[in-house]
C-alpha cells in the first residue's frame, strides 16, 4: 500500500499546518526565552543539562514544556479514533482547539505571564498528533527531522536504482517548504507585532477548520444526492 492512497486534500492541509507550526516556532525562538515549542529535542537536551546544576525554576519550566506537549498530543489521541487520514474525523474540532490554545498563549504572554509558553506547546503537541501513520510513512507537520531523514533514505534508494514514491517525496517537500515559509512569516510578524503574532497562525487554524467542515459537508450532500437519484 502506497502513500498515493491518501486523500487529495492532504498536501494542502499539510502545507498549511507546517506553515502554522513554523510561524509559531519562529515566535517561540524569538520570544519564548529562545526556546522552540514545535518539537522537544532541544527541550530534552536543555533539561538534561539543567540536571547538572539544578535550578527549580528552570527544571519546572522545561519539564512543563514537555508535559504540555504531551498533553496536547493526548487531546488529539482522545478525539481521533483511527490511525489513517479519513474525511469526517474531528480534525476541524482539533484545529479550533489548537487555535484556542494559541490565543490563550498570546494573551498570557502579552500580559507578562510566562506560563503562556505552555499553551503554545500544548497547541504544537496537539497538531503533531493530528498527523498519522499511513502506509508505513509517518507524516508530521511540527518538525522536519523525520521528514528530512525519510527524504535522505529515499534519495539513497534512488542512487541504488530503486523506485521511490513520488507523491511521498512531493508531500515531504511541501511540508518542508511550508515550515520554512511559516518561519519567515512568524519572524516578520514577531518583529511587527511581538506576541500578538500568534494571532495569525491561530486564525489559519480557524480557517482550516472551516474549510475542512465545508468540504466534508459538500461531500455528504453529493453522496446523499447520488443515493436519492439511484433510488428513483
């Protein structure tokens, strides 16, 4: 089974989600004590370093970031019952929840509350768990490590004369480009708006949610129309 069996809307959604993650992470790197929130590799490393010279505030902050990311993923896991991408699941609800967390993070950080960082981490954990394992490929939109690794493996296979899944390559490149474009957008917005920059990726999530629900509703109407015509 190939990744080509994924629905056609996946590329569009993946690009936008990667753009959202890239923009949030850019704001994080520029404003959240220069700490990324869209992935945990750096956070785990800093936590390990902090254990050498324990500081309660630092330990609580870094641990809180990791727990927050875990909580966000748990929220997705509670609402998504399957492991394959399929129209009709609660993606729109999760996108609205992600937007809510980003807005809460924005207002807390603008108000000077440092624990607003945790809400941005929850949003990223939630989004990361939106992606799914399908046909042996793991699609993630909040970081590029796995995607670049898979691209490298496929490139090596191509050098050995083996065929590669072109759609998979295209999808991974789309995600990488989306994340980079999002990083550029987030950095520019932060220079212009500060933490209010988080309002833009939050609204992207809302727009994606609306588009997804409209698309799903349209499919239902077409299906019902076809059924009614076949019954005549």
